């Protein structure tokens, strides 16, 4: 089983700005993404719908290892 990690930025900034976010949602998106995109600076974007927030799409950004979560937010502009 993969052990997910979280950057200090995620722990101290993201969760503070978005207290409704749950780490479990981020992990769920990474494990079952609708789409994955490589991003600049050796990061990856994972997109997934979260039932608990009315099936809104959550964008989760990881470092290049794809297990260290750096950022997450509802993606208002996501299009399949």
C-alpha cells in the first residue's frame, strides 16, 4: 500500500485556506483520477469528482513522486 505524504505548504497553507478539504479526498483522487496531467516543475495534476462536495472536481497537485501532495482545490474550470 502506498504511503502518501503532504508538503509543509499543504499542511500549513492549503488546509488553513480550505478547511473543508479532507486528506482522504486527495488520496482518493490520486488513486482514481478522471485525468492526470504532467505540470511544469516536475509536478502532476490529478482530477477527480468528490461526492461529498456535490461531485465537484478536485484538482490535486503532487510532486514528481506522485505520492507527496502539495496542493488541492475545487477546479471550477474542469472540462472533460
